[in-house]
């Protein structure tokens, strides 16, 4: 089921939750709505479900305007963060609930309900728990039951609101792999909300990044991470180092030139930012050329096979974060206070267009 969102706006008093959102979701795609708190992602999900009404704009499903359709008419399955299971009903009856409360004219018979629920419990690998109650299940098991209940009514669209947010890290990791496999098997158009960047990158076909009620970028996980469209996206998706100063054909930092492809005469006052990811630095004992920045090592922390470093460079208040493989760091044979040299391998510069206040990026 394909979805087209056209210029959707929603305000709560003076707060603009959605400010002219446009988005197309192809049939069968798994899309993540990613953004900080207050970015509008949950509001957009609830409007898709019919749980909230947009102030303006349209929602088209397979080309048909469903903006005014009641939630019962939308054929949507919704999975909440905190499960929303009925504590007084068994697991079997929780999954069967959506089928049993259908209008009499469309309500399936008892045999179908029994076979459908049994099938779904097997699908989520919990058919042996049908006679238990929600309080007797773990958080991960309850979330899988909530998903089975959403699927029971054979939705055309599956919506998930922070589905793993209430679970511990290990269970979240297991369930997101499981959700990806389940989606591939079922092929239902699915949209899920998350603030976890790693979760969005690992599970989704495409990521929609929202900020202050607007879409900053839409793309595959690889596209939004490797080629962020705005400074917000670059800073939101993982650690990065921001450089400001005079940008001409280089980023000027501590008197050294870090060459990039930007050819326009710019500086940070005109609206230009340069970013380097922590893993995009070379670290050397000696400066081999003019592109190296002198730096002093102030912090080192080993996490698995990676060593996280912090350097201080002259004329810069914020430390520069660098990540090296443990073997490469050990080969340097240095400790805290060592004088080293940094060279960025990839720099991305964002230039602000004063006419429309849009950001344009370039990198090397």
C-alpha cells in the first residue's frame, strides 16, 4: 500500500508540530521516522493512523484521499511503545481482540478467529504462551504479542511508535533483527518512529529525518549518513567535529590548511560549517606536508577494538574527537600529553544560501 503525504500541518496551540510535511512511501517499504523529541514524528504517525486530525493537507493511500476517514476505516495496525495489552485477558484473547470487536457484518466466525490467532502466535514464536496473561511475560514477549495483535486484523499499513523504547539494550537488538525479518516475510508497508539512530539505520529501507516539524532529509540509511543534506542531519547522526573559521579553498584551523573542494570565499560568519567524523582522521607522529594539524592528546578510552581519543589544538576551545583501531593506536606508542598531528581524510562543508536560507553541502 503506497502512501502520499501532501503539505500536512498540525499545531497544538502555538506549537507547530508539523509544518508542511510532504512524503511518499512506496508499497511494501519499511520507513523509519527519526528525530529528536518534539520533532513531529509521533504526531505524523498518529495522523497516518487517524488518531489525530491534520489542520491542513492530505493523506493519499493508493491514490485515494483518506484524510477524513475514521480510524476504523483505515485498515491500520498500531503498535504502542508500552504494549497497551489488556491485563485481564489471556495472550490468545489479546491477539483475538481486534477480530472479536469488528462490526457484526464483517466479524469472522469463531473457527477463523482461532486459526488466525494460532497462526500469528506461531509467527511471533510465542504459540506456547496463549493461555498466559501479560503480567507473566517478559517485556520482549509482550511487545511481540502487541505486534501479533496489530497484525490480526490484516492491516494494509503497520505503524509502530517507539516499539522497543521500553526494553533493555540486548532485547532491543534482538527484536529489531526479528522485526526486519518479519517485515521481509510479510511485505506490509510499515512506518515506525524512533529516536535511536542505530535502530533506524539497521532496520529501515529508508530514513525520514524530522526536525522542528519539518523533514530535513529522506534517504536510505547509507545516503543520510554518508551524504547528510544539512548541518542538523550531520550532527544528529553520530559524533562529529565542527570546524568554523575562514573557509576559502580550505578550512583554517590552528594556522594549518585542511584542504577541501569548496572554492567560494567563505567564513563561519557568512554561514559556513565544516565537519569531520571522528574516524575520518589520520593520526601521525610527524607532519608529512602542510595538511596536518598539530594537536596534543588529552584523553584515550578503549572500547572493544576502537580507541576513542580527544585532542586539543591551539586556538580551539572544543576538543577534537578521533577514533582509531586499537592496533593503529598501539603502534603509535604514545600516552596522554603526546604531541601528534591530525589530518582529515574527508571534510564536509555546508554553505547557507542567503536567498532561501537553505543549506548546500560539499565534501572531499
